[in-house]
C-alpha cells in the first residue's frame, strides 16, 4: 500500500490543471507598464535638452510697459542678481526686456585667479598697471572674491603688511581662511610669488600705498611715499610705481597718511586716478581727519572704511576684545570692517576667531563685498 502524499511532497507542477492558461494582463501589469513608459519618456526628454538640466541660464521676460533705468544703489555691494532693463526694441512699442544675471557667473575663474587678465593691464615703465578694459570692466569687479549675498551680519577683516617678512607672509596665507582679505606692502620681497600663492588659496587682495603722515621726523619714513604738497606729476609717478608692484588686486588701502588723507587737493588727485583705473579705496581707520570718504564719493570710487584697528594693542586678549566689538557692530548695523597687520599674534588670533565666529551666525566676507560702489546697479 502506497503512503498518502501530502501536497508538500508532490513534485511541482504535477496535478496542475490542464488546458490553456489565461494570459490577459492584470491591473498590476498595466500599472507597471505605464510607469516604465513614463520614466523612459522623462529620461529621454532630459537627455535631449539643449542645455544641461542644472545649468543656470539667463532669464528674459517681457513687461507690459517700458521702465526707466534703475537708480544706482549706495548700499554695500552684494551678490544678489543684477537686473538690467533694456529700452523697447524698434517696432515693439510698450515693451521692455528684463535680463537677470547670475552674479556667480561674473568675475575671475578660480583656476586663473593668480594670473592677471591681460585686458585689465596697462604695460608702462613702472610695470603692469591696473586699468579698465575697453568695455569699462574694472579690476575691482574682476578680482573680487565671491560671497553668498546674504543679508545677515557680515564682517570683513583686512590683514596688511604681507611681503615684508617671508615667514610671516607664508604663515598668514597658510593660516588665515580665504575670506580674509590680504594687503601687500609695495616694498616687500617676492611680491608676485606671494600674490599668486594668496590668490590660489582664494584670498582677495589689496595693495597698501604709503601716504605722508604728520610725523615724518625720520626724514622720509618710506620710499615712494605720496606727499601732500608734491607736484601732481610727482604724486602720480610715485602712485604708479606703487601700483605696478603687483597685479590682481581690487583696490588700495592707505599705509599711514594722516597728512595726505586730510589734504583735499591731494586726495582728489588720488581718487581721480583710482576711478580711471577701476580700483577701490579702503580707509584703514587710523586717521580721524581723513577726507577719503568724501573725495571717493565725489569722484565715484568704490569706498570702504575700517571700523577699528584690531591690533593697536598687540596681545591676544586685546585683539579678541576688538573682534568682539566688530561682532556687536555687525549685528547692530549689518556689517563691520576691521584692519590689522600680519603679526604672529594677530594672524593666530584672527585664524582661531574666524573658525568660531561662523557658529555665531556671522558671515566673513571680503572687503569688496562691503564697499559702497557708485557704479553698482
């Protein structure tokens, strides 16, 4: 007698009902097929787009009425999109075109940051001088470091005196984050090499120009200094000598200069030259008598002023007190600027502070981001 087998003992497929199977698709089959078709169609549409899917493109829209040209803003420079309104085209009355440009597309490529743009250089007996190009483009715009454009509290720090000490310059570039703006002294050594290193590391740079102080008892406290009562030709020759020492900078910052910056004629001459060359001016905050802001506004030069010198007292605690004051100023007014020198204690203190200040909701920005630019739309 054969034992009775349960269903689990039967070979698969044995006792299955015979006859034709029903091959009509069920609702699940139909749904899966539709999903596959939709995915394939979407993939094909993306692949055949004229431009990459995530690439930002200029946006052009029509407005029903022509709009006047926008007034220039005196607000601090930021990275918000610029809007240009073009006059109505012939034969299209009552319409204007609005072009929105992404600011991240402007400026110098990071891969070429250490190289001067040949269109922004004038070759002279003093070396390559910065100059606007044929279209009016400025070194101030091209060499500026990009930033977020956010409207929170912002602080810019300028550290000057680079190029004087080889070790100090190397340490400043190595330790300071790229958001810190660096200023080179024209009498320094190996300036081109250090400029290129700083630019490769992402720093915006400026050039310090020695200006005549009140106390010059040492008898010419600096070669190639600009003097308030010197003839205009001499002032310009000394300025050009300084400007030709490096390239790729956004503007100049005074080194000393209480006498010069307080002289209206001397500052008018300086600012007119900076305007023509497309450079900014930063007042380092060391002289209460400076006419720099007034003359920069009159001549149309991008201008910024330091709120405080952070290392007047060369101790870590004193520098931190000044940095704390800058934070309070930035929270109250939106932004603040501090200036200092490439001293070991200054560099170390600023580097440590910069690593922490972001956690407190402060954005570090380059000096150019906080400049009052008369030419900004």
